[in-house]
C-alpha cells in the first residue's frame, strides 16, 4: 500500500490493509488494536507517519527503526511541520539507538536540539510512553517499541513469517476520538518539556 498523502479525512478503515485478513468489522468506530505477530504494525506506523503535514508529538522508549527514523527526519526538515520527539535516557544510550541518534545529530545539530529531547520522567524514572499524536486527528499507543522484533517487521510481503522473522508479544492501538487525542497530546507535550529541561545540548567536536 502506498504512503498516506495527508491525514485529513482519514479514518481507521484506512488501516484495514495492515490487519490480518485485510478487513475490519462493520461499524468500526474510534479505536483499532493491531497485534504484533499477526498484523503489519510496522506498515501501519509507516503509513500513518508518512501522512503528517502539520504536527507530530512522539514519545518512544525503544527507538531502533531506520525506516521510521528516516520518515521522522523528513518531517523534521519540513519547516511547516512542528515535530517534538521525546526519548528515554537509558534507551538512547543503547548500541542501536545511539547509532541512529549519532547519525541524526550529524545531519543537523540545530534541528536535533530543537526537535529531540532525551531524558526521564518528572520523578526521574524511565520515560516509558510509546505513542504519538499525528496532526491532532489520529494517535497511537501501546507496548510496541520501534525495533524489528518489537514491531514484528514483516520479511514476507503482506504476511508474518519468513527467514529471520521475530515478533515480541506487543500491541499497537490507533484511536481518533478528540477527547483522548487532546489529552494525550497535552501529556506528550508535558513529557517533552520535562525531558528537554534535563537534556544536555549537542555540541560539535
């Protein structure tokens, strides 16, 4: 399935191709849960992120997906899109996460400092939220970290399985009800501000 053009007017039925069997029950309203190992969670995330045109608020615990990271940077580099990414301090030091973030820093230090914050919760615990609000019209959350096994990234076209396929027991839910989206957006903004206050600015060497 091609990338989303915009999220305006999009409904959860647009995610049907990423659900096992390719169909949703009639009357599907404002909540859709995808299951890692059954559904194409990576494909759904890629599809939705590609359609962002106004704002993206994201907090991710495990951040180890090159393809989604490239999509994020296409939004960071667009001056018309507000991007605020919050990452957990302990995870950002991991081998894979550090490799991605070092590459991001090299692309544009100013943008990295503006759009990314790495820290902890207000109580100095891990920043464990795994979700985002996209353009204020759709959001997702769940237990899914951004990694091959976390998302169960398909190695066969359109279905799980195949050489090297790995899948953790995770879920990723998408929702569209305005009250929950607004509440989640406010929470993500607060988490970003807390982490930003703890972050050390990136400098060149």
